[in-house]
C-alpha cells in the first residue's frame, strides 16, 4: 500500500478494509439429501477506500510553481529577478 500511495500520501487518506464472508458449502457432489454434509468456507476480500484531503491540495496549489531565488549579490530583489529571467 505504501508503494502505491508514494508521493500522494499527504493529499489522500487511504484505508484497506478486510471483509470476511462465511458461506455454507455442500461436501461432495450430487443433489443434496437428508444426510448431506455441509462445511463452512470463509472467504476474505479486501476493499480499498480513499478520500481526498481538499485542504492539503489547496495549500499545495497555492505554492505550486513558486521557487525560491537566492543570490550572493548586493542587488535589490527586483534587479536579481530581472537578471535571472
């Protein structure tokens, strides 16, 4: 599960639920009669549920595309931005 949600863990809430189903099954072939034996067979199924974290997605969208610009000059920030572009 961790490998499948790698990179999106902070944006999704994922749970894996185990569902057990018990079924009564006839032992042997043929039509059932008064002496037919049955056994309980348990089947396990898994259900993946996920939910988007809208607040985390909105926070990430606000900073998407913003990159810090650092330099070692004494120029004002506007001049550094002009020279970088």
